[in-house]
């Protein structure tokens, strides 16, 4: 099933966050993991992110914030999972892989 999540993003960095950078845009992204930390399915790699895993940030200046709606598709198998939401710089990295505090981890029970 699909989940519609309201996400608020605070840019605590000294850098602009923008989905409009032509070469390496920055998005809000999501990934699913088991409660043991194993990626569910093929983990979305920053070099080849499916559009369903990213959400446009627009532009957020240093110290700024924005709210956006993220639609995520729950895993098809019932069970307990961890949904990770974070900033991803496409073709480079997931920021929450470097600094866990920069993203959100939510435990979800799928029925």
C-alpha cells in the first residue's frame, strides 16, 4: 500500500540545498530496510535512483526549511520494517549514510 507522509526539512548546513542543480541535484529520498538493517529489495543507489524514491526539495537556503509530501510504497510482504527518509545527492551519496542525524528512521509495521 501507499503512504503519504508530510516531511519537514530543516537545512542546518551552511550550504544551499536544491533539486535544481543541473549536474548533481539534491532530493529528499526514502529507502526501506529490515529491522536488522538489511536493505529491502535492490537498495536504491544514488547513481541510479528510481524517480519513485525521490521527492523534489525545491531550494532551501542555509537555515531555511520546507515541508513536502512524500508518497512511499510499503513493502509487499507483511512484517516490521524501517523506513529511512533523508537527503540524497544523486550520483553521489545519501547524507544520512554519513550522518545518521541528518535523516529520519521510522519503524513501520506492514500488514
